[in-house]
C-alpha cells in the first residue's frame, strides 16, 4: 500500500506533502516576508510602513548628507568586505589545518579512527557562548597568548586588550568554531579512497607531495567542496564570534542584521542586509553544485 | 634483444635483479609471520621471468619488495648492480601492473598513461607521442578519452600495462595481471604480453599461480612454496627435471614411486622400486647408496606393453578419456598406482580392457629421484 503510494507521480507528491509543508511554512514563507519587508519603509518605533520603497538597499550604498543629497558611503561595503574576507580566510585556514587532520585520522587503524573522529566533534558538545567566552579569556589581556606576545615584544603596550577585539580574534573564533565542519566531510571522502592508488602513484614516480596533489586531493574534491561550503556559509553569517571577540567596532554582516532588528529598529534595512547575505550564500552554493556536478561526473564516468 | 636465448651472452652480463638471502617478516612479536625465508634469485636482463606458486607462497611479497612497497627484514636486493634498500618506490626504474589494475578513476585513459611521464617532467610533445605510441601498442587508441570506469576488465588491464610501460622502466612487474580475465581473453593477452616483452626488451617479472601460463610464457620460472624458492629453471627444466617433490607434484601430473638406492654411478643411480623391480634414474648429488627416495615419472613417459614384455607387471584398473589422450590407471603388484598417458591417435592400438594384465616400461631417462 505504502509502496504503491509512491509509484504514481501524484502519489509521490502526496508522500512528500508533509516535508513540502514544513519547508513551505518554515522556510519559504519567512523568506518571502523577509524580502517583502526589505522593500518597505522603516517605522521609527519598530515594524514597517506598508509602502513599497527601495530605500533600504539605497541605504546600503549611500547616505543622505545635510542637504539631503545622496552621497556614496562605503561603510557597509567595508562590513561586507570584512565578512567575505574573514569567512574566506577562515575557510582557507580550516582547509589547510583540517585536511592533514582528516588524512592523519584516515591512516589510523579503524578502531582508533572512531575515537579520533569523536574527539574532533567534542567542541560541538559545549555551548557556543561558553566556548566564545573561553576564547575571550584566552585571547584577552594577560591571557596565555597575550603574555608571551608582549614578552616577545610583538605586541606593544598600546594594545590594551591583547589581540582580543581585533580581526585576528574574530578569525580565530571562526576557525575554531567551524574546523570540525571541514574535517568531517573531508574525512568521509578520504575514507572511501582506495589507498592502493597511492602506491600506484609512487610506483609512477610520484613522491608523497605529488601523490597528494595529483591523486588524493582530486579524489577528495567532493569532500573538500562540501567542507568549504559548510564552513564558508555559516562563517559569512556568523555574529557570535564578531560580537564577543571582535568588540563593538568590528561588525560582520550578521551583526549588522542583528543590530537593525534590535537597537536600530530599522527592519527594512536589516532585511535588506539579510537578503544581500543570502545572495552571497546562494551564489556560493550554486558554485558548489556546479563544481560538484563536474567532478562528480568525471568520477562516475 | 637477439641474444636473449644466448646463454653465453648472459653469463657475462650482471643480472638485472638479484635477491640475496632475502627475508621478509610481516608484523612483530606474537603476530610475526615470515613470508620469505631467505630467498636467493637472479633475474637476467631482457628476461621473461615468472614467479609461480600456490596462494600465500610469497610471490606478491617478492614483487612488493622489488617495487619498494615493503621494506625487507634482512638480505639485499640489487637492481643492475646497485643496492636498492634505501630507494623509495618513485626512485626505482621499475613499474608495476597491479593485480587490481589501480587505474586513477579521475583521469582519462590517456591521462593515466601519461601519469608517470608527467611526474618525470618529460616535455609535453614527448609525452603526447609516447602516450599515443603506448595506446597503439595495447590497441587502445580509440578509447583514449574514456574514464577507467567505462572500460571492461580486459581494457583496463591493457591501460594498466600501457601506463606501466610508458616511462620505459628497466623492469616491469606484473602481479597476476590476467587472473581477472575470461579464458579467451587470457589466452589472447598471454600472446600479447610475450609480444610486448620481445618488442620492448624490458625485463618482465610475472607473477602467477597458473602453471600453464607460466610454462607457456616464461624464459625461466622460479617455483615458490611457503616462502621458499623450490626451483629455478626453464619451463623444460621444471617439467622434465623437477628438483623436489613439491615441484614435480605442482607442475603437471606425475607418478611418485618409492624406491631404495642400490648403487650410484655419476649422475645416475640404480634403484629398487618398492615392488622389487630395478630401474635406473637421474639423481642430484647427495643421494647416496641405501637411501630411501621418491622417484617421479610423468604419465606420458610410461609406455604400455604386453604383460610379458614390460619390465613391470601391472593390472589396468581405470580409464579416463580426455580427447587427445587417455589416462589409464594401473595397479602394481605392491598395490601402488601408476598413471599412463596414451595418445588417441587414429590407428593406435585400442586400450586394453579394465582388469587386463599389462606390462609397462619407463622411457629412457624419464625417471628422476626427487629431493624431499
Ligand atoms: N601485510 C601483511 N601482513 C601480514 N602478513 C602478510 C601481509 N602480506 C602478506 N602476508 C602473508 O604473507 C604470505 C605471503 O603473501 P603473498 O601476498 O606474498 O602471497 P602470494 O604468493 O602473492 O599469494 P596469492 O597467490 O594468494 O596472491 C601470506 O601467508 C600472507 O598471509
Ligand atoms: Mg599475490
């Protein structure tokens, strides 16, 4: 009966019904509301005027001077740039640090692998805020990083907070938070790798690096792409790291959105920033799917 | 290449490969397993050399030591006179055709073949022409752009061969490359491999557990059993002059008879078979008078005669028709069994009936005393 249900096209839609309903109600409708709000006028007391206006998007690039003329204001573009830069850099560092870890784990005997993978996921077991506060202590003045840096003279007395509240602190927070999301998919794809290919490569005059570059990495690409997406997308929208480790002056897009809905009470602008953020996420997902389909096709051919 | 069968020429040249007292122990402590117990082996340049032995005898281990994938426990391996213990696989002028092919799934056929040449940083033009040449050699030029996953087993095998030959190694290692193929393809590939070996002049070290394959393709064969080399020789040597019981039994069919040595004269000994008959047999040095020995004689070297004419009396107890020949099973007086092969040529006298009294003679020089 249930098997018969999924066999006709209509039956299949019916079977998917609950899932479609959930996606529709909890994802598409809120998304629609968000886009709609982004095209409305703000109401200074919170909420919106139900009136079409692109002003939120204009505000992202321009501001009004005293004569009410629009002048270009790169402030928000800086925030966008900082978000993209930090998320990109965090992704790169996660890959450079995570790939060797995944490789190391996959070369262990099977019973050790499970333990190591479990260890990689441990940070997820602790509350995100608690982990961020731990970093405040580690990175802050007289912390374990600050003290030796001062002692070595790398950090002068003018840096009153150590490296806390700098871009570096945000970066460290992002890398720390999302590193397991890079390691796990890479590990999954390396685990399926036929290691005899590594032998074949060394037989054909490849040293370890050449084998890695020409055999292992190409075959692990699906996992690498997945890791890159899993790190880049949430890192782009992250606001906890920036808020707690970056201080009040170093906003990321996520903070900007949060700010508009809380203190600034500019819902349309917050929604517009969220839409812009979403566009970058969708673009990177599209790039991911494209790349993955290309390599997937090659691998399955 | 012309002088490959010229023994004189080979004796002067240093061997391409030489194993001296090579021991390989896998694992350690309680789990330690000795896969090779001191192997000594010389392989000549331009030779088609085969390692033959049952499963688990250490053939792959020998090959992997040569390729550099395993570290030898003790002993030495020389490649063209140079010790290679510390050379990693990528620095050895040796390429392998793996039993499981191990083609790179993300690369096309042509890219697979080009892989070794690219790592050697050969010029692009040279790589292109060499790849085309190799693909033509294995008749795969029309499939150059396919991915390995789109090829049949035989085609993958040929790509693996082309990939290993492309960098012009001095030695090609082949680990049971034909075992995954069906009978027809396997026979075609045997001839192709022999042709390739002759055309390229590369030393082939070929691993198989199939004695037909070994006998039909090889210049020389080493027979392995339980991590020990049992005998090294030409196919003719192994078949007609087996050294010990394992080789006589493993290669072809044979009759094993118990006997006692009466006298020794030069390379030959006089024996009394357990049935009481006296015969002459070839024997290795070290077999002295009075020794209890096993003698081997091939079924085709046992000739059926009339009951009175033979040197040994026997009774026919069974017949197996094989087409070109028949195998007759005879019981001797002391109840030991001897198998006789008879050609089924037209006009040949009919086989006697089961139960008939017959006589047999052993073809001159066909009896060999085996070492235990
Ligand atoms: N990595 C290893 N660790 C432990 N023992 C091993 C290892 N590799 C091989 N052996 C053992 O060494 C012995 C010889 O193995 P090898 O693979 O050389 O046999 P082979 O002659 O190639 O057999 P086959 O015809 O089945 O391929 C076997 O008993 C095998 O179990
Ligand atoms: Mg083997």
